[in-house]
C-alpha cells in the first residue's frame, strides 16, 4: 500500500491503532485518516449500532486540504449539526480528523445516546404515572417524573 501524506503538514502518515481501529496518523499534528467505514466504527465505540444517529453532513463546502487518498480537494461539513467541521474525500474514501476531533466525535455520540436514554426513561415514567391510580395530583406526578 502506498503511504498517505498528511493533508495539513505533507508528512507521511504512520499506520497505528486508535480506539481499536487501524488508522493513519500524522506524527507532526496528531491528526488521523479514517477510511470511510472507520468513522462509523469510531461512533460505535461510544454507542451501539442501535442508536439512530441521523444525518451526518450539514453545510458542506470546499476544504482547504487535498485528500491524502486521491489528491482531490476535500469537502468540509459540520458533523451531525454540531460545532465540529470534518474533512471528507470527495470520492468517499475516508475522513481527515485533526487532533482531538476523534474524541469530540466520541463525546457527541455518547451525549446523543445519553439524551436518548434519558428521553426513553422519562417517557416510560410518564406512561407508568398515567397508568397508576396513585391519587397524586398531576403536578406531583410530573415532579416524580423529573426526580426519577
């Protein structure tokens, strides 16, 4: 396999493992190249594949970088509508993540999973309150949902 070059520094990328995924890493800036399917694998490190993740790409525009895989101008997008821009190969060969962006992705997915679990728990509690005839007032039952 041909060595890939860092789109930011032009240096050779080193094959390594990060988050139990084989990636190509820039030793100068600590950015990583993820093959196209590896971003999904990274997300699964934070939440199982049953999490409905929704749309990944928002607000696409041309990147300043060339793809280390094909040499074409990459495309930048806002990752899952968060304040995180990710570079992607225009031929969908992979993604370039600058230093720390892999951790940001993990945190975003963990937060989304946590929010979904909290929402499910509140919905279940509300359903149980409605079904129980505890004789509590509506306000007391509502307070109970948010305490649990």
